[in-house]
């Protein structure tokens, strides 16, 4: 599994390192620390992008994001979100 620095991933997906660490704190993604640097597995970059889309485009709460992630496995699909949450989305 390929690991990338959290700084590079944050820049690539247009978010902050702090936001990625917040996602880790929620248990949505995991990081690895080596030699004082923090890395993210490649598969978690994809998951982080999906989480950002749920948060910013769909304005979901942390609880709603957790429900969606618990109900889906990669590849994640936005089209399934309304059915998972039992409501229409904007």
C-alpha cells in the first residue's frame, strides 16, 4: 500500500492537514507516523475526498457522515446517500 505525506494529500484535495487529522479523530481515516512525519494510505485519500464532498456539497453533519461511511464500502457513491439517510438531499 502506497503512503503519501498528509501535507501533500491536503494540498492535492484542497483541504488542510488539520481537517485530515480531524477526520482521523472521527475514526473515518487512519494515519501512520514515521520519523516525525504523518502519512496517509492511498486508499484513505479517496475516502477523504468523499468525506469532503459529503461535508461541503451536501452539508452533512459528522453523525450523518458516519452513517454513510458505515453503510458503504469503496467505491463510495453519492447516489446512495439519500437512501442511507432516509431523506432527500439538496
